[in-house]
C-alpha cells in the first residue's frame, strides 16, 4: 500500500454561508491523504504507474474555485474528483480548513474531515 499526503495546500476562495464570505473570500488550507496500490510504480519507476500527485493538486485547486456554502460540499467534491480520476485509489481522506472564520471571536480555523 502506498500513501501520498498533500499537506498544507493554501488557497484563497469564496466559501461560506454569509454573503460577505462569498464576496470577500478567505484563506483555506487543504490536507489530502490518498492510499493506493503502489506495487506497479515501485517496480517500474514510471510516473504512468503512480498516482500523480501533481494532477491531484490541480484537481483540488479547481474544486476550491467553485463557490460553496459548506465545507462539507467542498470536501465531497474533492473526494469525488479524486475517485473519478484515479481508479487505483483505495481510500482517501480530505481535511478542509477555513482560516479565521467569522464567528464573533478569536479562532484560528474551523476544519472538516471526510473519508471514504
């Protein structure tokens, strides 16, 4: 089993339930863990046999540009696109964090984690 983790991805995006969040935007961080059968890539040393994490990053970046009200919606879309494009993917986890959410007090971030 191979595990690829994309850690600390940062994006500026327009997700949230408040109208202002969808206009002003906010910083989001994303963590993704992808488990897959890496046996073929281990032996061939070919990117064609590996789960291409550069492609995964580009797909995640595209999903962050689509406005959503809920972090759950963003996370589910990321999982959907990863599974649609990587048939070798066996299990994935995504954590979506909104930095400095507008909650009326000091809070570093709020996060949602989905796995399947």
